[in-house]
C-alpha cells in the first residue's frame, strides 16, 4: 500500500529512516524552466539534516556542467558536479570505462550537445550530433550516407529535437555496419517527457525508430530504470552501496523512476507534479513506497 505523505510526523519518520535522497529533475524539481514550489527550501532542509543528495536525470541533451548552470539559474545553489548523474554522462562513462573504446575512435551521435560534451571531457571525438551540417534536407547522395567513417567505433543515441531523416538514415547505416557489430548505446528509453503541461516525444521513441529499422536492440541503456546507472551512483557513494535501504528515490514516473529505485533496493516516493496521478498508481503493478502531491510538501509539512 502506497502511503500518502501528508503529516509532519511522516516527514520526520522519513528523515530519520533515510540518509540518501536521489532525485529525478524534470517533473520533480522543475517543469521546463519553471521551478516548482518550495523545492529550494526542501533541499535546504535535507542538507541541514546532513542528508546526501544525488540528482539523477534521463535528459541527455544536457551535460553535468549544463545542469550546474541550470540549478544556479533557478536559484538552487551549492550543487556539486559529482552530485549530478545524467544519462549523457552515464553513456560516455560506459563507452570509456566498460567498453574501453580507444580514444582514436570516434562516436556517431544521434543526440545533442550534452552527449558530445561528456564524451569530449573523456577525450573522444564525435560526428553527427549537434553539427549544423546535418540539419539539412535529405539527400540520397550525401557523402556521409554513402561513405561511412571507418574510425567510428560506437553509436550513441538519445533525445534530439532536431531529428531528421538524414540523421536517422546515417545512424541506421552505422548500426548495420560490419554485420551490426558497432556497439549501440542508448542514453535512455523514456517514451515521453513533460514540458509546460504537455507530453513531448522522448528519447526512447526516437531510438525505437533506428532500433526497429536495424533489427537491433541497444547493447546498453544508460539511463533509468537500467541498473547500470544505479551501479555507477553506488560506486561513487559507498554508504549507499552498502545499505541501499537507507536510500529513497524520488521521481515523477512509475516506469522509470520508481522502477529504478525498487530494482536498486531503495524505497521510492512518487510526486504528482509530472505525468502520473493517483489513478496511475492504482492501475500500475509498480507500487511506490510513498507518494506526495509535490516535493515541496516536505518543507511545508515541517512548518
């Protein structure tokens, strides 16, 4: 039974029970560029109580540095780079630490600058991605479509708001190259994401296009709910690794955030400021430990 957080006593019990608080960002802290009510005060409350905070996001369009700028712009101060785990960083880290791809090999990116920046920080060169040379009308004689770069050693696919037929077609050629042997990395598989009260097409819907066309599933999915991201978070936070039950995952999506926490051994809290509702909880087989109308209830209920 999912408990509704609606009293000071419940908040105090949660603060006593958990040491680590993992947060999704979009739909929990903010919606687009709009900070949700009492978020800053709630985060300050957790810091005052000595809690460890980690921000976990499937948005691959931003790097960790981009997120630090966004936090500051919205008035959320004091966030450290190591507290931010994005799917762009997780994907780049997978290429480097797991695949151990040589730095002389390039990566074809179906995505945006967040992926490119994280790969660049690790010493990799990319093609595709945000390069404006690919934001053009489809041409079947385009050189990159007919002469693939042999130095490309992997493909990363994520959300791209400038997706077009040329980018999808070149991505397909790399996925088919060398008998479909190039590693295929997906940043995340969210079908949609919320923006200003609307549902927008997510990375998963774009990735499914090239996945279906190539007959390939991604070799790795580096965002929630995949546990490769949780493993990375735990590796950087040994106390959470040792005692995952002392962690609470807070998010706005049942099939990603709540599943991510549950499969990682954490308790979960669903906030209703994103796409889910009470009806969603009732109809889902994924049951959060708690739910709240908004994250800011934590602060308001302690007053």
